[in-house]
C-alpha cells in the first residue's frame, strides 16, 4: 500500500455512477451539472443528498430555488453527461446547447430529463456544511423510472478522457 494524494485516492474509488443535478434560475431557466458525490439517505421520509462545491453555479441555483432534480443517465445521454460535466452553467445555456429533452416535473419547476433512467423531484430539506462543499439534502416528492434503461457508470479516465459503461 502506498500513500497518495486525496485526489488520487478519490479517483481510485471508481467505478462510480454519476447523476445530473438540475435546478432553475430566477427566470425559471434550467441549468445543471454532473455529480458523482450523492446518496440516497432515507426511505421515510424519502431523502436524497448531493454534495456540491460551494463555488458552483448549481449550488447557487439550489440555494435560490430551494429545489432540484436528480436524473440518472444512461449510455444514450453520454454526450450530454460530458458536456454538462465540462461546462459552466453561468457561462453556457447547457439545455439549449445540447438540446437535451426535458419534461415538466409534477411538483417543482425544475425539469426532468426525459431519457434518463431515473428522475427524482426534490425540495431542499437541509444544507450541511462539508468543508469546501455543501451537502444538499432533498425531500423526494416524486420519482420516475424508465425500466428499459440502464445506469451509466464512470469507469475511469484514460489519456484524460472519461470511459463510461452501462450496468
């Protein structure tokens, strides 16, 4: 066993699944990011948590709107995953640029991703400080599953490019 940097240790945790985290700005325009630091927290009440950088745009949107969608991608959304994961929502209209298909959520204003494997509609229940990140705990108001779709895994990086696989 060798000592490594924290970045190297976190990278060794792969494979990991990644999710879209989506919220809206004050004009109701959606934006979002790709997030690998997330977890289901509770069944009763149904809670889901995402851990976001304090400096990120999606962090700001969730604090303002008090809501977010967690959407689990599949291979069909790999191009959008790469785009959402490498651009900044305060600089680029990610939904417009990718043409990603959405549909209205039942209880919140943030949209669902139509082709996602799973979508969770969440309202912000609690924020927990976690160093350079904030853990947003959302109460799940509704959930959707495309049962014929699989879940996309981030396997590793090869020559600086992410390698994905479905399971």
